[in-house]
């Protein structure tokens, strides 16, 4: 039996990936910040079996709802790395945050699983890839399970998708862009305000496919490239106002695209809007914070480390009451995956 365990973080996109091309390539480039406290830890035991190349159990459950997604990724990876076909994989896994609520559990979960699989395949083949090679391979492979997962393999800020702005940027895997980040943003904070833990109404695979016939698709493509350029410039100049305006524009664009897709889903809750209005009002009053959203009702509030005390006081005093059972995850920019063993939650 071979064993691997990895802890991999979630990430929050500042410029959103929404819509994809064949081959699990993104329609537009995206930029994200890797988180620190919002992570998945996964331990995989690979048992040699006839007819392997499949997931046996997930937390002891052979019928776990997340298993299909893992099997899909595993099948793709087994075609690339045939050694994996010798094994059945049993997973023990846990998240540090509630799943399916707009905090990207698929990003952390699938990147952690991919790292375990690549480590096991390497052990089976007697290889020891260096850390950079391991992360690039895992980024390449994990995007087959969930596009945004490929950005979780690197600490700091990451770009995925073709753009002339970042040397080496590709749709096949993500690349870190930390050399271009102003010191004041290197430990940007992200307070995740959990408005609702009800599983999200729109699976992102459905949302991506709805973009194919979306009447605003071509305009979105142009806008995403422009916003990426603004975001990269703001991150490198240390310009909080510019970063705030482009991040909020991206969040509202994502939800506008969702609302105007076939099916017309509204994923924001009244509390989401209340928080957004209070954040924008506080910023006009001089408090340096801004919001972004994933495809769900929860709100990510971003602010520089230098201002964390007044901002967190504002969050606790003015925004806590909008959160489900007062739930807030105070997170920040993180350093990427680690293989330091599985710890019982
Ligand atoms: O990785 P997916 O297929 O779950 O898509 C994620 C898309 C968003 O989270 C809404 C945006 C992003 O870039 O992370």
C-alpha cells in the first residue's frame, strides 16, 4: 500500500474565470489570491487491486456525492499516468470551512487529491519530482477536475489563462505572479463573511456552459482582459483604490452574467447586498476595504495587513449580524500546499 497526504488551500479569484473552451481551458484569463486558513486536507491510501484506477471510499463512504468528481479526474490522470490503474484509492478528507457555499472547496479538495495522486504515481515509478515540477504537474492535472483548482498549487497571487501580461501564462496550468506584487499586498487579508451555508444553487460547470450562448459573452471576454491588466497594475503599484474598483467590478460582473444566463439565477442573498452597501459606504469614509464574491452569497472582504485593526473592528461591529450564526473566517494570503501529514479535525 502507498500513502500520501497533502493540505491544499482554497483561492479567491480577483479576476474571475467564467466560461470555458474544450479541453477544460478557460475562456478568459483569471487572477487569484491563494488563501491560508481555508483549506482541505486529504490522506490517500492506494491499495493494489485488479480493475483499479478508481476511488474506493471517501471518508469510508463508497457512495459519497463528491466521489464522481474525483473518479472523473482520476480517469483522466490514469490515461496520462498508467501506473495509477494498479490501485484503488481510499480517501480521508476534511475541509476547514463549509463546502458548496461559494468558498472554493472544489479548488482545495481537487488540488489536494491531485497532489496525493501524483505523489503516489511518482512513488510507484520510483521517481522524486522536484517541488516546482510537482506543483506544475498538479496544476496541469487538477484543472481537469475543477478549473480554479489549478490556481491553488502556488502561494500568493496566480494567473491562469493566456495573456501577454504575464510571461509563461497558459491555459494549461497556472503560474505564480508574486514578483509583480507590491509589498503592501503580499499579505492581503480576506475576511470571509458566511451569509449562508446552504449548498449553492448553480453548479459552476452549469454556469460555465451557460456562457457559451450568453448574449454578453464576447463583451465579457474583452472586459476580462482589460480588468486583468488593471488588476495586475494595481497589485504592482500598491494602488488600493484601483484594486478595489476592479475587484468589485469583477464580482458584480460575475453575478450579472449569472443573473442574465438562461435560468436567471440570483445567488446573492439580501444580507449579501446589505454587506456590500455598508462596505462601499465605509470605503467612501476612508476605510481601505473592498469586496469580492464567488458564485454564491458569501462575501470576501479584502484589506491590507496595515489596516487590519480598524477594518476588523468595523466588520465585527457592523457586519457580524448579517452572517449565519456570526460565522466569519478571518483569512489572508497564504503560501500554498504542504505535505505535513493529516491531522484529525
Ligand atoms: O473551478 P470551477 O469550475 O468551480 O469554477 C470556478 C469559477 C469561479 O469560482 C466562480 C470564479 C473563479 O475564477 O474562481
